[in-house]
C-alpha cells in the first residue's frame, strides 16, 4: 500500500497518513526518535527509498527516523491488514509443521482434498487471497491443536475456543 500524502497536526501531535483508500493517524509518541519540546519535528517526507511505502522525518537536532505503512496499519488495527497478518502467522506456523511432520506432501494434499497447486498456495506466505478456514484445515491435517483467544481491548477477560 502506497502513501499518497502525509500531514501533521502539531496540536494533536500526530501524523495523518493518506493511502488513497483511507487516512490513518499515527502519533508522534510512536516515533523513534520521539520529537520533544526542545527537539521538535523539523521535516517529514514520503520516502522514495521505500517505494512510497514509508515516510521519514527529521528532528531539529538532525536525528532521523522512518515509519513503514505496516506500522501505521497495525497501530490503527486496519481489518484487512490484521487479517493478512493473521494469515501470515498461520502460514509460517504451517510451514514449520510441514517440515517437522512425517507425512509426505502427497499425503497432506490427499487429506486436504485439494490440488497440489492449492496446497503450495497455502504455504506461500505472500499469498493473501487464501482463507483462514483453509489454513485451519491444513493445520488440522498436520495434527495441530488450534486455540483461539478472544480478548477485549479494555479488560484482561479472555474466552478460549479449542479446535
């Protein structure tokens, strides 16, 4: 996702990052280095070195930092990004279990009831079009027990569902 425009609000101490689809805020407090009263933000720009996927900033004392769009999306808990992150983590875990299992790839494909092409797409961590359902199916075939934990952001109360 490319950054189209960035603006700052010094009063709110936040960046507004526009991607074309949405505008996200990103607070100064999350920056590294953090701008302070005696060392404020001097400059900011969309960083071409990252292909427009990040913005950089400079403090008055010359220190610089960079923020990738992934950090902005994670901070704002963008639903699409969070789903892609979950799929990525499930894929990494599935690959780890595929390497450790005694089952052959052919047997895993047979148990999944899918094609070899679909199986290899499930193991491709860059593929974001696969479903969480298919990843759970693969992990089940690999003998994994899956626990899903729901946590309310405002409390430590959790509900656990085991599969």
